């Protein structure tokens, strides 16, 4: 359904532009520039062959984003960094909050089992590195105002920083080619990958072994390999060795010495940066779980460690939305708690009991008002509409419902843009945008020594698509044009 209030960037509002051949010429220029700028990904048909490469999907124009809300998202990111870190240190809260979920969600139970074992043995690392990304939409109110509303926070494998850095250059060139140099000058620079690399490098430095390496833990079929290589190149530029390995490589060739120092293929590992491990399919067999435990038991700085990984589960996010919970963790920072609280929409437990029964009843009666979320990351997992209604009907009378939470469905401001995807039709589409802000923090013992907002990721998708990110082929990369 087309909404008349869907907006274009101010420079692209001329109807004549969309009815002549020049717009297609701009699209060709944009695609060529994407190749030149390194906005790349392997093809779907041959994901492991980097010689079979196309451009990563992106928008023809930068999309309009309210300047006020963009600023708010950056300002609150340091608050979220602090909240995530403090929650990760509260074993009593994590244990209680996840008690019902681990009974019915095998994957979360596997992660929690590792968490318990590490707690019992004693945590060996003294330095914590967190790289997360908080994702938002711009909710439109009845008075046509917009507000920043959080979708989720990702505490593991928060990707696309490297490719996101390259989109502004593409959009600048498109606008300059068009003769819109004033508008091109307003395109924001994005230093997301550089900021994340600074955090990894700082953690590596604090580890204190100049010959040690940073381990990128990756999946076998890495469609985001060029995004990951952007980070690797930043680290190599700081004279930090980076190695890439799979879980099975760690199982076969990873060892801990008597001091719990992790070695892989003879390299001492200072930092383990997870770009996999957030999905059940990442653990192909028990050897992968053994490898995850080996890593967690080591002195290597894990990004994230198992506790921080668990903080990113939907169940923890729902529990933090309860009245007074954020404030409990940030008693010394009431303004931070207030800023975080302002971004929340309704998040609801559907555990067995009166509270869960009531919210399930409301969702079944009005499924378009809610989103059903499992404890999964990576895009494409959320459940909407009629499917939500049917699933809730199937699980409402049993414990399996504890594997999910319900969230109010955000009703975002819509925009218009052209979504450039290899092999897809070229047309002006009605879209919604999703803003992610990267955060990097480091804690040494009990002292935060780094807490930064480290760049952004803007993704845009057609209103015809319910959910999913760039990696699952729904969203495309974008740049904010602040208005």
C-alpha cells in the first residue's frame, strides 16, 4: 500500500526525474562506483568464490533521516554500552531471567551451559571488549512527529561496518555526477570500521603480548567476507596479525597451556572476534560446542564473552524493559537510564501464567500490532501477521512459548527510494529505514577504559518485506541525508 506521506530526499522530489532516462543513467553510475569503492560481496550462486563478485545491494539515493533522531541514537549508544556491560556482570539476573527460556530453547541452553561452567571454574580474562550495535526505526506519531524506537541490540557479530563506510562515497559521487554538489557535501562520513578496529587494537594492546594475534572466528560460507576484510585491513595497518579460523579449526588445532593462554596453529591469541556463533546452524556438531567452551575458558579477550552474548538474547531485552530494571543497573546514571527508556517500545514475556496469557490473547486478536521474536540473531527470524497468530495458537498451551517474546510493532515513517540489487527490477519503491549505531567499550577489571559510539549502519527495505537484513537479502545499504 502506498502512503502519500512517504518522503523522498529533498533533491529528488522532482517528478520529472523519475519519468526519464537520466534516472537509469544515475543507477548505472551508482553501480559502477560501488565496484570502484569496494562495496562488494560474493554472489549468492558462489558465495565462497571471491572471484565471482557483485556489488552489495544499496539505495540509489541517500534516504532522509531526522537529524534530531540521528543525534539521539549516537548519544544513547554509550549509555547502552554501559548497560550491556553491567548486565553481563550480574550472574544472578542472567540466571533468573533466562530460567524459563533455557528449558525450551536448546540453543540458548547450550550457551548458558558454557556460561555456568565458566563461572564455576572462574573467569580468566581481566579485560572485556564489547562491540555491539543498537538498531532503531523512526516511529511516526499520530501528530506526524517521529521518535527513535529500538528494535533490538546486537551483542555478537554486529556486522556491516566495513561496507557501511563505503556507501557515503558512492552517494556523494552520484550526487556530484547529477550536479548536486551542495547536497553531496552534506553526506556524512562514516568511520564505523575504523572505530571498531580501534577498539580491537586497544584490547590487543592491553592484553600485553606484541606477538599475539587477533582471531576472527568465521563461518565457512562467509558472504560478508569483504565487510570482514575491511576490519582486518585496518588491524594489519596497525601491525596487528589477524588470522581467520572456523570453530572446527579451533577444535582440531586450538590448545590451552597451563596458564589458560589460547594457541591456534602456534599463534598466541590475544582477542577472539566472533563473526559467527550466533545461530544454531553455526554449531554443526558437538565439536563446535567444545571449541566454544575452549575459547571461553581461555585468557584471550572474547568479543563477546559468553555473558555478553547472552545479554543480547531477546529474553534479556524484554526483561530489561520491565519497569525499574534499567534504572536498577544505572542507579548512578539516571540520565542514561532515562535516555535508554525513551527508546523502548512494549516488550512482553509470554511465559506460562496470567501475564503471558493476557498478552498472547491480545496478540491473537490483533496480530498486526505485534512482532513475535525467537532468541535468534542474523535477520529473517521474526514472525508477523497471520503466521504470528497461527504459531501462538499452536504453542499457547505449553512451555514452548517461553522460547519467544512479543514486541509492539513499530509503525515507521516511510520513504521512497530505488533499491539496487543485482538482477532485480529497477523501480521507485516505498521503503522503511533502519538505523544502527555501533558501540565499542573496553573494561579492565572494574574500570571502563573505553566507551565510544563508533559509526552507523543505515539499511532500507521495501514495505513489501516484513523482516530481515542485508545478509538475508531483504534490506539494502543506505546513507542518511539529515533533514
